[in-house]
């Protein structure tokens, strides 16, 4: 198995346990070699509630940018009166950019 296949296998195991609702959405993180994408997903309806990425003005795809993306997502969820979420690391190890996004969301007032 290569690196991507191992990540997708871990992702399947995580998705068996993690499920989002309208009041408690799944916070899913995806990272490519250049960019970071985060979305809050309602799995009951199968829709994306809010999304954020480093394409936003003034945010770079580095560690500080990942923290800002988490804070931005938390701010947008607060505007929709959502205070909690379930974190889906999408098969990535919980360190570096993934950890920074989660900590940024917590810093923004989101309970994960």
C-alpha cells in the first residue's frame, strides 16, 4: 500500500465512528500539498453547512494560516448559532496543520 491508500483506509475507520448532525456537525479537514480546506457537514441531510480554506484573503497555507482557518470556521458557525462539532481528521495524523486547525476552532469558541 502506498501513502494515500493507507490514509484512505484510516479514513474509513474514522468515518464509522464519526457522524455529524445539524446542531453538532462533522468538521472535516482536507489538505493538499498547497492548500487546506475545512468544512462543517450535516451527515443526516448530506450537506455542507459552512466551509473555509486558505483561499480566503490574507490566509496562507502554513501553520499560522491553519489556525486562522479554524478560527474563521468557528466564527462562521457561531453566526449560525452552532457551538459544538465533531472533528474528522480525515485519516491524517493529529499533528501539524490538522492539529492547528482544531486548536484554532477551539480558540474561536467551538467545542470539539
